[in-house]
C-alpha cells in the first residue's frame, strides 16, 4: 500500500466545509420543527380523530415507514416537477424530510399519548377541564416528556439522513463534500473529514436536545429522573 | 332541609351485568353520607354516576340543581360544584402539588395565576401540606398525595365532595392523616358522600349510613344502624368487617 | 416517446431480488459482527467495552451514505482498482447494521433482570454458560421484535447502495428513468416494491411485540 494521505489539500476548502455544516444544520432544524408540529397533530388525529381521519393517518404512516427516504425524495422532487410545479432542490429536500419525519414523530408521540393512564383523563374531566385543556395540560405535555429521548434519537437520525438529499443536489454537507472531492481528487480524505464532521454534528445535536429538554421539562431538571 | 343529591330509581348496566338496580337516596346540605357494602355491590359505580362519569339507563339523578341524567347536562358546570377523590390519587405527575391545584381554577374558572396560587397555598394549608407546595407527586408519600388530591378538589370550592375509598391504598399511619382532613371538612359543614371500609370512621363522622347490597340500597339510617342492623345482610356485613 | 412497459417491470423485479439479496447479506453479516460487538459491549474488560462503545458511536454517528463512500474509495486505496459494487455495498451495509444491531441487542441482554445473572452464578455456571443457557434464551425473546423491525431499516437503506454502483431497486428506477423519463410512475412503482417487501416485516415485528407484551416478560 503506497497511498499518501494528504489532508492539507483540503485546507483551502474549510469555508466550504463550514458552510456545508451550517446548511445541514439549517435543513434538519427546519425539518425537525415542522416534523414535530405536524407529527404531533397527526398523533392527536390518530388517537382521537374520526375513523376516516384515523385510517388516513395510519395509512400515511405505514407508507412512509415502509419505503426508503431516497425514493420519497425522488418522488417529491421529480414527481412534483412532472405535475408542472417546479421546486428548487432545497425546497424539495425540506419537503421530503418533513413528510418523512412527520410519520415517525406521529408514531412516537402516539405511543406517548397511549401511555397516559385513563385515570389521568378522568381526573381532568372531574376537575371540569375541557377536551382541549385536557389534551394540552394532561396528555400532550407528559406524553412528549415521556417520549422525548425517542424523539431525540429520531431527530439525530434525521440530521444524518439529510445527507441523502445530496442525491438531488440539495445544498448541504454531503453535496459540498461531493464537489470538493471531485475538485481535489482527495476523495478518501474528504469523506473522512465529512464523516468526522457528521459525528461531531450528531454529538452537538444530542447535547442540544439534552439541554433543551432540561429547559422545558422542569421536573426532570429538579428530580433528575427520566420517568 | 333541601337535598343536595337526590337519586331515584337509578339503573346502570355494564353489558349484560346490572350493577345498579334501582338505587334511591338523598343527601341533604351539610350532611355526611357513608356508603358501605361488599365489594362489587355498586358503591363506586353509584358515586361515578353522581359525577356523570357513567351514563345511566333509567332513573334520575339531581346534584346541586343539575339534572345529571339529562343528556344535555352541562358537565363543566356540574364539575364546578362537585369534587371527587379516588383511591388512586390521580395527581398529574408532571406538575408540582401547587400546579396540580392551580390547573383547574386557571383553566376552568379563569383565575389569574397569582389568585390561583394564593388559593392553592390556602387549600394546601387546610390539608396540612403548606410546605410541600413545590414537591412533585413522586416526592410525596401516599397519604400526602391523597391530601393534595383532596386539596385539588377543594380549590374548585365545590358544594359537594365525593370520596371513593380514599384510604384503601394507604397503610394505617397514613390513613389517619387523610381521615383527619376529611373529618375537618365534615365539621366545616361540607356536604360529603364517602365510600369507605372504615366502619369506625363512618360511625363517628357520618350523619347517614347507606348500606348497598346487590346494586340496591338495602338499608339506610343514622350512624347507629351499624350497631343495630335491621337486615340480616347488614348484620353479617358489619360482623364480618369487625 | 417510450413508456413504462412490462419489460421495465421485469427489470424492476430482478432489481428487487438484488435488494432482497443485499438485505440478507447485510443482515447476516451485520448480525454476526453486531453480536460480537454486543458481547464486547458488556464484556468484563473495560478496554473491550470502551472499544465497542466507540465503534457503535462512530457507526451510528456517520450517515450510511458517507460510510459507503468511505468504503468505496478506501478499498480502492488498498490497491484494488475496480471495486466490485456488491462488495462495497455489502461491506458498508454490514458495518451499518452491526452498529445498530449491537446496540439493540445490548439493550435486550441488559434488560434481563440482574437477579437472573445472580441466580445463574449461584448455580456455579461459568460466564459463558450463564450467557448461553440463562440470559440469551430470555434476551432473544425480547430482542426478536426490534430485530425484525430493524430488518425494515436494512431493506430501505439498501437503496443507498446505488451510490457505489450496485443495481438494486432504486438504482434500477433511476436507470429506467434516464431512458423513458417518467419519474413519477417509475418511483411510485419502485416505492410499491419496497412497500411489498417491508410491510410484511413491519407487521410481523408488531405482532411479535404484541405477543411479547401479552405473555409478559
Ligand atoms: N367499566 C365497567 N365495565 C364492566 N363492569 C364494570 C365496570 N365497572 C364496574 N363494573 C362491575 O360492576 C360491579 C360493581 O362495581 P363497583 O366498582 O361499583 O363495586 P364497589 O362496590 O365499588 O366494589 P369495591 O368495594 O370492590 O370497590 C362489579 O361487578 C364490577 O365488576
Ligand atoms: Mg369501588
């Protein structure tokens, strides 16, 4: 083996790498926030909607969870283009990621909702709370608190999976890497650097979620329990 | 004496099983009624019907002027007048004692946070837990949790309190502290219906005993009937209890 | 203008077989490697445990796409000029699967109550006997539903093998698309193929989980 590693050749590209990291964070942050909101709404519909709504959400979740993200991205990008609407690659990327992560969020939050004991709902009812108030104070908040670790893992996976959007040339870290390696012919080194960047990113995202959790879930902070 | 609660000929079925088979009784203002009877005789079900947690098939229930049997019942208004406490506390685990108590007054009665907090401190003091306001349920003993649950109901300033075997899950030491709170309430003039297995407590506090058997009110009368039962069933029940 | 025909469907069917084949390879390879890593993860030796933990963190923290690129270019560096696509794809997916399966299985093994370990120890079983006779039989029951669930992830992720030139469903779809440009039709059909492979696995995993919950642990 006579391969000479040359990481220095990548040094001039540090700006591009940094930009790639930023774009990936941006992309996954938008998808996470939207996915959480839509996913939670779906979970509510899934556990308390009319039969038709329940069925539709269940079908959507099954379809998404049993097909690859890559194909979903292609469908959103090319599919919508054939309908005559032109989407930018980045918009299509966000849209596909949101469609994807909404389904997973729905399943996770639904599990949380179902773990809330029926007696809790009865207690809220006896106190005169309305359905909406019960949902907000007694179901959703503790449910999300309970499944927060699972949500965190899912959103870290989403951040990593956002690399797949490079396949439609959306602007993010992997797409940046693909460009740099074809510029420099230092493919192996490029992907090592990018791999390390993703590992760091996933740590940062994890820590970020941990801190956010402590901020939002006061009880965890006070008791140091994880339920 | 005006009746706060009036049940007449109440029937309740679960599927093929008739659990309440023509239950009738009245509880007047300031009265404390103790419902006793064997397991499965329908005590909890009767209590749940009074708070509209179960829909009845036949008969009428009137509670604080609300026609509970009416499908058009305003449940929210009913729940503002009636407090209920269960055997299993059912505190909200993600909220502190104080927040548990503040929730309904702010949500249902639109009290300001500050007023609700004052109210919470007040009712917590009444159940002897003023210093536990910032504790989460899991940091409290069973007896303390149950007293917070009682305080949570009291914060809605109900005209009627229902208690369903609130001490059954507690060991004797903790039972005492909860019973004391209930006794104080009774002495303060609160109208109460309590399902209990504590015969001595029932005799001491209750102005009326309602003995239920097989889904009906089998025998009713003042506390003295425990000592001098008229029916064979109550005699057996009381004998077995003590 | 050519359109989607039976020929294309046949081509996709063949590609589906490759998807399944690659999934099986990745599952077996990932299972063997992952079992080793799981064992290392709970080994008495601190060094082994740390090494296994680092391995899992690295694999789980890197996108599969990057892992595949690394292998593709890394193997080339080792002196093989033309890397067979199947080799690069199998290796990448094996490593990916091992990182996740190791963590799933570690969790299942550790969810067997500690008292079971102690009971086995009191019977004077060796560490290996304790593991194979007492702990694993219980852990396997717990591990089956999430393992079957993870197979779905493997199948879906074989779609990324296209980046190293392996022709499976997604890549076959892309190839057909370059000739007839009907992306919506093609990828809907590709998605249906994936769904037909994955949905039974998902359903199976769920029913296993229900049974486990009913029987108690
Ligand atoms: N939701 C329900 N569905 C079906 N059957 C029920 C339901 N709730 C109660 N029952 C049945 O109704 C009967 C009376 O129950 P209830 O809980 O009112 O008895 P109880 O007098 O409170 O007994 P205990 O002293 O054990 O609490 C029981 O046979 C019970 O199995
Ligand atoms: Mg009962």
